[in-house]
């Protein structure tokens, strides 16, 4: 099972549910339309959260918005954002 889930629920509810079930979050973001994309630390955690949200798990692919830097508004990919976080002085 993938560690990434798209859930039709607000970010705060997803965070609270993950904390309640002690499922570690690797990444979380709000998707266009109000759904939440969450990547869990383990496949077991993802399975647990998928069961907790049951019918609210979205099985179809959803559009995501690119990350932007605050200084220039330049779209970044997830990999570029991670790399730039480690190269700052």
C-alpha cells in the first residue's frame, strides 16, 4: 500500500486523526477543493488512517498546486523544495 492518501476532510481533522491513532505524518497539504493529501511515515500508518476515514478516502488522482517560494513566487517541485531546505546557510 502507498503511504500517500487523498482524503476528503480538512487538514486539521486529518492531523487530529493521525495523532489519535499515533500515525506519523511525513507530509501534509491542502488540495484544491478543500481535500487533504497526507503522506504517512509508514504503510501501516497509511492503512490505519485509510480505515479511519473509510468512505472519505479519494481513490481518483487529484490536481495538486506547485509549491512557491515567498521571495519570488517561483513554482518549485517537491524535490526542489526539499533540496533548497538543506542548502540554506
